[in-house]
C-alpha cells in the first residue's frame, strides 16, 4: 500500500495495472543491467551524399535481457532518464563507442566519425565536460571524430546551453541537433549556438515523397541550414525517391535503412575490411 496523504491509503495490490507493473519491472532490471553486461551497442552507417561513402556511424544502445528479451531504447531510455541511471549508462556508451572507433582507426579507417546521443540529464550533468575529456584521453581518439547529438528541448535554457555547447566545441567536438523540426526551436538561437549539423527528423523524411507539406518542411530545413552555414543530415531514409529529393536539395549526409540498419560492431568491422 502506498500512502497518499494523511489517513488516506490506496491499495495498489489490485489496482496495480499491467503498465505500471511493466514499468517497475523494467526499472528494477535496468538497475542491474550494467553490472550484468546486458547492454551492447549497434552502429548505423552515416553516408556522405557528395561521394556516397560511409563517413561515420551513430552509436545506438541495445538492451538484451534474459527474460524480457530485446527491450527497445524507446522503452527504457525515458525510464533511465527519470531515475538518473542515464548518466552512468551514457558514460558507458561513450567509453565503449570511443574504444570501438579507435579499433576501427587501427584497422585503417582513420577519419570515421562517431555520433553519440546525449540525454538531457547528461547534458546538464555538472561534470559532463570532464567526463568526456577523460574518455577522450583514455581512448586516445581524435576529438574531431566525435559528434554529440542533442535535441532542441535541451536548448530551452538558452544561457546554460550556450555555455555547455561552447565547452563542447572547445573540446573539439561536433554538435548536431537531433530530431530537428519536432521540438522547440528558435531560429534566432540556431544562429548564435555553435551548432554544426541539423538532423532532419525521420517523420519528415518518411512522408516527403507522399505529402507536399512534408517535402516542403524537409526542403525548407535544408535551405535554412544552408543559409545559416550549417550542414544537414537526413535520418530515416528508406527509399531511393527520398534520397533523390535530398540530393537535389544538397543535403550533406544521410542515414537510414536504404543504406543500412544499425549493425553490431563486427558487421561494421567487416565493411571496413572489405573497403581496405
Ligand atoms: P534517434 O537518436 O533519433 O535514433 C534514430 C532511430 O531511428 C534509431 O532507433 C534507429 O534504429 C532508427 N532508424 C534508423 N534508420 C531508420 C529508418 O530508415 N527507418 C526507421 N523507421 N527507423 C530508422 P533506436 O535505435 O530504436 O533508438 C531510438 C531512440 O533511442 C534514439 O532515437 C535515441 O533517442 C534513443 N537512444 C538510442 N541509443 C541511445 C543512447 O546511447 N543514449 C541516449 N541518450 N539515447 C539513445
Ligand atoms: Ca540520434
Ligand atoms: Ca533522431
Ligand atoms: Ca528520435
């Protein structure tokens, strides 16, 4: 039973619905997942549209639980964020992805870039900069190879975000705004934040060859990126038609099932070995 104010008990035993139970279960298992080494990383190739080469990869976390199975990030990242576990998880992701990039560099792919997603909790974590710096030093990667992906909602606190973004730039990192177009964004701050890439959200790409308004949004973001001196990445590119429209509007990079799903590290290693 959970106490709800004075003399007001609510008995959850019968009320505890399926959804709440599932959430609690995920939360409990999540707390043990790191020690049990249940996390892994997949890497999705990012393609440079000027030469059709793989230019980088985005690291995407996977959680394989012995009984829950493969739990999608959309289900556990928000919970990890809520209970603060995203901070150690995010550090784990960054360290492992950087080690992997170093490994691929040693195989001969020297300028492969790595994109890592930062959650809002990590972005505003006090030791974010020292944590990233430590991992760069430990893994000896070139900071120019590392891109952090943040979302528009993280820049709502303009003053703090400006400081953090400049600190990240000072480390030598590249900054990309993920899911661009779906959240809060002020065109004014786009101009003043030290941002390198706008990543056009996959919802606009999905429908761009079906609906004129979605095509307009995607192409307007591209135009705006060009006018602001930013580069653009399209995510969720699944068809050749979409690719053609993006190329016509000079989109710099793209990512999506048309090129490749997110892959385990060994598969990327194989691609790299075939390139050599
Ligand atoms: P995101 O950063 O926007 O990542 C893109 C998502 O789209 C990935 O889903 C990817 O597998 C999927 N995707 C890629 N290409 C296509 C395509 O052509 N079509 C479709 N329909 N989907 C495509 P995933 O891996 O399930 O990740 C979902 C979200 O979870 C990510 O969205 C990101 O917000 C979050 N996430 C994943 N890994 C991490 C992480 O290490 N840290 C944090 N903070 N968040 C993560
Ligand atoms: Ca992302
Ligand atoms: Ca995205
Ligand atoms: Ca997303």
